[in-house]
C-alpha cells in the first residue's frame, strides 16, 4: 500500500512523568487517514499530523451512528523493542463489525501495514515504564453530508494513538460489579457482537446507576428473559465454579473479545475444564451459596484480566474469594502481560514485533 507521509513541523513534548499518563486524553503527533468513496473504494492512504478533522453538520455519522472502532496496544519490552498482541485479530473483528453496519470491508494486510508505519513514526511515544503502553484506536465512520437513513457512500478509516498508564496504578485489585436488571445493552439479532459506539451509549444509564451505588462496573443480562449473563460494560466475564472456567457463549449479543479468546486458549492449554455456554445469574448465586464460586474475573484490552471482588444482584451481595485475586486470575494476568511486555516467551504465536 502506498502511504503518503506528512510529518508534523510542531512535535508535541512527550509526557515528563509516565506514571501520570491516565487514559485517553494524551495523543501522539500523527494519525493515519484513508478515504472511501463509492465507485472508487479505499484510497489516498496517508499519515498526517494529529489534529481536527472537517465534517459537515449533516455528516451521516452524527445523525445515524454508522461507525465502528477497535482497541489495541503497543508495548515496549525491557530491551526497548516494540510489539503488538494479536493485532490481526482486531482487524478481523473490525471487518465483522463492518459487515453488520454495512460499512465497506478493509484490507486487513493494509491495515496492519498502516499500523506498523504509524507506530514506527511515533515510536518514541510508546511508554518506557512497566505496565504503561500505547493505546491504539482504529475507527471507521460515514461522512456523507446527507440526512437520510441509508448506508453511507463516503467513509474515513483512521487510526489515532494515546500513551496510557498502567490500568492498575496500585497493583491488580478486585473491582466491584453491579448486576443490571432494569436496562438492557443488546439483544440477539442486534449489534451487541460488534464494536460500535451505539452499544456503549446504550450502557451509560446502567453505568450511571452502578456508580450511584458505589460499583465501578455493570454486569449485563440478556435482553429477553433478563436472567442469562452476557458481559460487563468494557469486558467479557468469566466464572470459576467448582474448578471449572465458565463464560457466556457467543450468541450474537456480546463482543467476541480477543483477550477472552486468549484466556480460554490458555486455560485449555493448561488442562483446565472450560465451558462456553449460557449461564444464569441464579446459577452464579447458587454456586456462591454452595461455596463453589471460586473466582470471577473480566477480560479486556484495557485491564487484560480484572478480578471481581464483589457482585451485587438486587439485595444480594456476593464477596468473591474474600475480596482477593484468585490463582487462575493471577496466572492469566501474569502470563498475558508477561507476553505483551516481553518478559516471558510467547509460546502461543501471539506477539507481532514492530
């Protein structure tokens, strides 16, 4: 792919203290942009200085929400090398989202090439301290200046990047999760399995209610019977019940997480019993009452693995593992982050070097 490159003439100062990066509010010097026009396809790939984009007030994405995105990271190893964790899986999933939202497919090899070139140009922005990384956000949106409900004919594919601090600034600590019973996030046949902004907008009311009750995350139930567990707002969810790792099966209403997939593959490799099936919140509560709910944890790009300390369902509050991280959760976290940051060998073929 021919990528035109325009380097910034005004590079921004790098963060002086990488322990205070936070998440999602600092951006690197450059971004990748590519246009799509009906009849022409994807064209004019370029890397340009990070900055504002011009859209008409009638741009379709602003009115009808036709957009998709991904989230991935670049990591710096102790030797100073930069690497990615299964980036091809992100672009495969992006095309799954694109198909559902009637957005033109991207060439996955071209997207990987663009990713490598952009990170190479802004490689000095990849943090150097342990646990911090460069968060990468590819996204596509419809830009036609048209008010009418139909698939767009003009799109932009962009990649922006943000140096981000360690998700757990004080170590990997359990989170408290609130089970939402009033609102629903998605239904089978809808867009729950895609990574699109509408899913996150639908989750805000439940998230707000959770915060009012001093819970940091929401566990969503199915949209029909309101009893089957689906996912947490920004993570897939897993339970260790009597030694068995159980997670909701992918039936079209939850995101096919790449960290989820990786965690399950590791558990199977280690000889653990793993089940992907429908599981009710009542089954989880019964396992807790029987003393068989050993661990609960979420999986996702931001936190990798996030232990759950408390689970609140109605008036029932379940304290998991004494509020401490469990051995399976810890092993998964140590293994995946060890691979990502180049501290342990990658025997799964998941790491891609810059």
